[in-house]
C-alpha cells in the first residue's frame, strides 16, 4: 500500500511538471503546480508511514514505556499540514496575479507577455 501511494505521488508530480511546462495558459499552469504540490504531499505522507504502528496519541492503548516502538513519527504529518497551508497561500497568490494580468492584458496566454524581452 505504501508503494502504491508513493507511485501515485510521483505520478502526480510528473503530471504537474508536464502540465506546467507544456501549457501556455496561466490558469492551467497554476492547476498543474497545484497537482505537483499534491503529489509531493502524498510522497511525504507515504515516506512517514510505518506499517503496524498507531497514531501518535498516548492513552491506555499505547503505554508511555512502549511509545517509541509503537507509534508513528508525527513530524512528516506536521510538515505535510504546513505544506498544504503554504501551498494554498501560494495558489491564492498565483490566482490573484493571473487575475491582475487578465485585467491589464485581456489574455492569459503567457506568450503574449513580452514587454521584458530584449
């Protein structure tokens, strides 16, 4: 199951990179970056998972003395939660920039923005 999640994550990363590099539409590029970000999060969660262990909650089911050998490390999960929030903020910022570009140029085709080319 871990290998399936990891393979799906790498597939999402490759799909996102392909979409970001081949599309000329800014909105499609933003969606592609979001797909790649989701793939990275899936890979991080699958790397942090260890089969046969429980959630990192200390209660009667997991005594404190055996906690180190019976629970999953919560750091990868915390990193993924942080990455999701950061990814949401970056996506919102990219969409705001795309909206402003569309307001000024009336197009989302990236090949039309050539003012800085020499």
